[in-house]
C-alpha cells in the first residue's frame, strides 16, 4: 500500500479460501483487424530487457522494458506493482531476497510475444515521486497513463492491443488508469482486493488477534477488535483517531499511527475506502481475474469472486482463474494453508526467495488469455 501504508497487512492472516479451481465465463475475441503479431503460447523467443524512462509532466519515470527479440509489432502490457515500497520487479527493501515476481512475469510473457513495461511507482526504487504531501491516488493513475502512452508510441508495439495489469493494491491503480484511459485492450487483476482494503485490514487483524498464538483471552481479543473497528470507522468518516486508544498492543498502535498520519491520511483514506468491485463494472473491455489458492493475504473467494460477480451480468467478458498452488505473488507453493499460516514471517521472507518460480498453471492461463485477446 504505497508509502502511507507501507506497514499494513503483509503479515496478518485472512480467512482460509473456500474456493480452489477455475471458473470461466464465456469470452470472445475482438473483431478489430490485426495490425501486427498476436501473442502465441506455443512459441518461446529470446527476450531483451532494457532500462528506459518515460515522460511524466516535467520529469520521467524509471522503468524496464522487456521485449521479444523477434520483429514485431507485438501486443504490450503495463505492469503496475502492489503495496508498500514494492519496486518494478516486485522486490521490497523490507525483504532480503531479490527474486521478484514482476521481473519473472515480464520475462515469461515476453518470450511468447508480449512487450512488457514495468516501472518504479512513486516513492519506490529509483522514482522519488512528488513530495509526500502531494502524493495522491491520481499520482499512480497518471503514472499508469504515461506508461500506456509510452508503449503506444513505440513502433514495436501494437497500439490497438495494449493491456494493463495490477498486482494486489495495483488493482486499484489499474482500475482508475483504465477508466481514465478508455483505450486499453483489457485489464488483468493479479491477487487484487475485491473488497475495500479497510475490510481486508480489519478481517486480517481480527483473525490474527483471535489466533491462540496471539496469547489473548477471548474477551481481550473481542475488545481489541471492537476498538479497532470503531477507530477505523472514525478514520473513514474523517474524524481524529488516537492510536493508543485504538489498541492496547504496541505493534497495532504503530500500524494505526502510520495509517492516520496527518501527512498522508488523505491518501491512506482513499486507498482504504476504494471499492474496486464497484468501479470495475464501469469497464467495457475484457477482464482477467487471478486469485491464489495459497494466498494468505487476499482471499480468492471473498475478493476475486466479488470482482467476478461485479462483471458477471452477460455484458462483460470476464475470466476468473484460481491457481490452486499459487501464492500472493504468483509463485508455486507446495505447503498447505495451515502450514503457511503457522509461520507468516516465513511466508513473507520466502516471497522472493532464490529458486522459487512462478506457478506454471497460472502462467499458462494468463498467457492463453492474452493470446486470445491479442488476435
């Protein structure tokens, strides 16, 4: 969650997903004439990654462009990163390992015929962004719009087949960017919240507080939950919140303090209250929704399914896919949900551990969908 919410919900658990499998709604490919090559799941090309910078206002945004070495033009995709200080590769300075799934995903898609642009969002990596007081939801939307414009200007990109993908919190920014742009070929939601993030934060905190490992009595856990829900309701309403009254537990006080910090509270409030499911119905382009069966942060049933339901009216082209053994960052996970929830610190530390790879069934589902939509 951007700089304002860098401490939020990396390590708190949510309810166990009830859904594992794949659900598909009927889809159709665009009838627009093809002006270049489509993505092809049956080929595997060499790729090239290059450091670039695309213009935004009077400055620029540092990024990496990954392209197939074969001649195009090819369809293209802008990849928007998730919460906290997560950079273009989905690496995070809070985590020691650097095997980021954003880089892996870009390279995997490019070898099948996709130009992929990933960038450091404001306040991460090499992008300082605006002064903290000027950081808003529109900052991230404007970066997304500039990224789309950059790709469409390239001769090796099919301007009529530029897609947009958002991971986790990036689903919020992808939604706002797609609606403002009006020309994307499709939108991809990767482990994205289907509920307002305030609901996810509170549910995850409640789950952790009620876990016997927290060492709280039932009465104390209930009191903490009641106090936190009241504090977040006040914050949502624009009322002042005292972190020391929101919780008796110092780590949670620190979390609340980060959220209600006067310097960033407007951004925090906008992020926490944004309802992607309510906005996604305004999209008129194909949508792919991914949820991880081994995700301990975003629930594929409560979140992914809610996004799908918002589009499942016969008017929208939507594909909902649950990777049975995929985690929050799309990597293959062999442990059970119970094993993962027993050590959330280890889960976080292993997100970008060396040697871990993307979940192949998930990657195949995404490649197949993009290939169909780029014809």
